């Protein structure tokens, strides 16, 4: 298998496959592929051995079905484009190890990848989009690719060292890192500070990947240019509103 990541703001992962090699992803995630690529969609992939495993994967933010892509009659290639401005990170998952990934972070992986719920906390309607806070557990052995929003910032935490992070900026971390949700200190800070009621606390040892862009934050930044369609576009400057609307449709229209 040969891989290449092109681009900067909206990167594209290109994977060259030999006969017999397989890539696993959620259905409809690929962007383009060679004519000889064959598809097999089922619930029996990414570690799911039964319908209950597939449902657990779905609850973690993945799909009930997964698609396996493999070339027929010789080498082939397939490409996956980022869905939001950000980065695509290669991850080598060793046997017995795992990574916790934000619920929409898994892009694709080789055979052997397993996806399941790693962490789930219901924090009430309206918080984190009303879905609570959910992390996927990515285990292997496999070679996987994870999509993070915006720029990626990596911290290698020593044992016992902790950082507090807005939950939406938690992109991925190693399974050795301790994780919990904590309340914002101070009633006035929690209610009037504008930073939310909860924070994620990550405790070493292990690596943590943070993402600078969250989908809710990106949608909020574009909201003034898309509300009311053409009327709002004209009120907010015509060209800027139209560009914002088109960008929003291009990115979120695939979901």
C-alpha cells in the first residue's frame, strides 16, 4: 500500500493498493477511485462480528454499515478528501494498543481496524449539539487515517500532568491518557463566562492531539452569511454572503 496526502487547507488522502489489499471506510466517504476498485458493503467490518457490534459502532459516531474497497485485476487507487478545513493524520495502531478519536474523526483504515464506543457522557440537551460527548475507540492492528479540524497541536504529557480542554477541541489521544469531564469552576464562570459548563481533563502519560477548528464553531462563523438565503446574503455584502452560502453547502451538503 502506498499513501500520499496532498494539499494544505483541504487535504486529500490518496491510497494506491495492490491486488488483495483492502481499505475500510464508511459508505460514501471516498472522493474518487480507479475504475477497477471493487466495493463490498456490510455490517461485518471494522471489528463488528454481529449486529450489536455494528450498532455500538454507529452509536460511537461511525456507520451501521462499512465499505471495503479493493482493486480487481491489478493495482488500483482510491482518494478521500477532507470534509472540513483541517488535517489528515496517519496513525499506526499496534496490537493491543488503541486511540480515542473524536466521533467524526475516523477516515479509513486497513483490515484489522476495530471501531467501538470508547467514551460516552450525556450532558443534557443543547450541550455539544444535544448529542452528549462521545469518543470512538480505534484499535488494531492496522494503519489508519484520522481527520482533525483546522490545525493540529500535539502535547506529549508526562505521567500525572494534566491539561483542560474545551471538549470540542479534543481530537485524539493515546489509550494511556486518562480522560474525564469536569465542571467549570465558579458559578459565574460557568453561567456567564461563555465557555460552557464542562471541560475535558486529559492526564498523562501519553500523546494528545488537539484540533483548532470544531464543526459547530465553523458553522457559527458562517451563520451570518447563510441565514435567510439570498436576502441575508444581500444584507451582509452580496458577494461575501454568496461565497459563505456556497462554502457551507459544499462542505455540509455531503452529510
